[in-house]
C-alpha cells in the first residue's frame, strides 16, 4: 500500500501542470470566441444601421411626395407607367409589314 501511494504522488505532481496548461488553453479559446462573436455582432449592427438609414431616407421622400404635392400620387404612378411603356423595347414606330419596310 505504501508503494502505491509513493507511486501516485509523482504522477499527481506531473498531472497538475498539465491540468493548469489545459485550463489556460480553454480560457484562451473561450476569450477568442467571445471576441469573434463581438466583432460579428458589431458588424451586423453597422449593417442594420446602414439599412435603417436607407429606409428612413426613402420614407422621407415618400412623405415629401405626399405632403408637398397633395394626394395625386396615383397620377404620378400612372405617369411613370406611361414612361415605361415608351421606354419598352417593343415600343416605337411599327413597320409597315404589308409594304415590306425594313428597319
């Protein structure tokens, strides 16, 4: 029994430094994970702030359209639709196919 205890004392003495090194390593890994998560969160917050700024600008423009020019928004939308029809690729002067005109 005394021989076994004498053998366990040096083994225990060698295990303590390994345990300390392992604990420091785990702490370092946890700190790196927290830093990476904080950086990712800060980046996402900046993206959200930018997106919110863009949306606020769009809302300001819409408010200006509605308040400055009255409530003829439907007329403005129709005007934009008419402009798109003119700009579409199949719009323009039709060819007289019966007279064999070419472009």
